[in-house]
C-alpha cells in the first residue's frame, strides 16, 4: 500500500521555501492484534459507555471534565475545545539550529520522513539536507497539525530528511529524586577497566536488522499454527444481530425505552398498521 502523507506544506529556511510532505516512519501493521471474545458464546465483546445508576448513555451527552478537587470537575464543552484548536499552518520554519548531540533522547517522540513534494523542490531540498549534514546540526521549528502545535527537529536521514516531534519541557519528568538516591562515589578502577574492555569488545556499527522481537515472532507463529490446526478451538458468532441494539450513530439504545416508545406510537395511531406498498408491475 502506498504511503499517504499526514501533512503537506513548506519547509522554510530564511527566504527559501521548499514544498514537502510528511509520511509516518512507523509501520503500524507490524503488530499482531486481537479481538476479545466471550468464550462461552464465542461472540466478540463490545463496550458500552455507562454511568453508575443510569446505565448506557448517549455519546452526545458526554463532555470533558477536568478534576479541580476531590469529586469535583470543571466541565468543558466541545465548542470551547474547538475554539482554541490551532489552524493547520502550511509552513514549518527552521528557526534555530543545534548540535545533534545536544537534544537528550528522552525528548524525541514520533518520527516522520520529509519528502520533496515534486521534482522542482528536489534541488533546494538536497541543499538543506547536505548543509545540515556538513554542519552536524539539527533544525528546530514548530509545526501545526491536527489542531495541535508540535516542536520538531529535522535531521539528515540517508538520502533524505527525518522530522521527529519533540516533547515540550513541561512534558518531561525530572530525574530527581529518582537519581538523587544513587551515590556519587567513583566506580572501582579495576571493575571499571574490565567493564570498559567488555564494552569495547562488543562495539560495532549500529544495525537494527540484527535485532528481532522474539515475542512478536513467537506470537505470529502461534496464531499461524493454531489457524492451520483443525483441532484448535474456534469462535463462530455468526451474522445474528447483537443483543444490545444501537442507533444510526452507533449509540447504545435502551431496549425498554425503545419498546415503550414503540408502544406509545402504536396507541397514538389507534393500532392501525399502514398498508403494504404494492409492487410495481
């Protein structure tokens, strides 16, 4: 499947604007996913939004609440959230450049490939890529996407550029008091020497392909093995309608309320049923 851009706009360096696209660098389909099944009936488990003492509720009645005290929430309406959403700006300007090693790894969040939007953009794109590579710098800027503002770092990556969203400072938990419990005394010299030699002996250029998620592989093999086996238990829920009905919007319908509503409508019409339509000849 062809990759679809998650953002389109311009990468700007001073007066130079380069049309670009952002593509997620994560492979979302690589994980094995499961559906929860009710074992006695073999039917998929569904989830309802319920309120204690009331039961199932309409999703239109749900608003966001921020806890200000014990058992107290300030309510925020959807319209208020929408009012402060940022418009998606079509320009990502690199406003500062830092050494690649200056950004601590814990700031990095999600990676995206930066791709020139067309052939005309490639010349300027290569200039920026090679300039960053030659100076050993990372470009910083802010990008508005999906109503949020992201802090971004742009660096060379192979033949192209990689954009990584960064966490803001107030999103990072301080290491203290966790690290403050560690004594600051220097390590034993002999032990340090042996550990250093061991690290040097196992050092090599980074190659992610030599590492494998053994659990994920074993999980795929388990699913494949049980899928081939005729003795493996299977759930066949069939095509029957779920016992919990939903309306056109997918909201849970209270069955008793629906029956009472139907009964009231039937009484109002005098119990008369509309005549069936004649089929066109």
